[in-house]
C-alpha cells in the first residue's frame, strides 16, 4: 500500500509537471508519413496530446529523411552505400579481406586470348 501511494504521488507530480509544457509546446510536424490525428484533430487538447505522442515518430522520420538526402547526395538511392565511394578509412586487414569481393569478374588468361 505504501508503494502504491508513492506511485500515485509521483504520477500526479509528473502529470502536473508535464501539463504546462504540453499546453505551450506546438505539435511537431510529421514531415514523412501519414497521421490521422493531424488530418482531423477533434479538439485543441487532443491535438496537443497527439503531437506530444508523435514526438518519437517525428524523430524517426527526420532521421529517415536525412538518410535519404545523404543517399541522394552520394548517388546510392537504390541500395547500400559503397565503402570506397564514401572514402572511409580501411585498415590493412579490412582491405585485404573485402577488396577481392569488389574486383570485377576474372578475365581469360593471356594464353587463351592469343588464339
């Protein structure tokens, strides 16, 4: 019972602490994706609460759009980023193991090409 009372007390304190911030903060823009709450808000408090709950979604979408812009700038919309294209540092072990995979297919030996 003591723990339940403390839990209720801290919950009420957290709500009282968060309500002014909820009332003053504007709803974050969801730039990427669809949100039914931003489409048809029923009331002001509803809109504020939905904007508050969509904060994590907003940060994820911002990271997604930043990654898309980075891929557009490096010319890799279709797939993963090429390490050599990025110019990342590759140590000796790293380049020794991964460079053969990036080589083109083997051509015929010179003795076969002479005919």
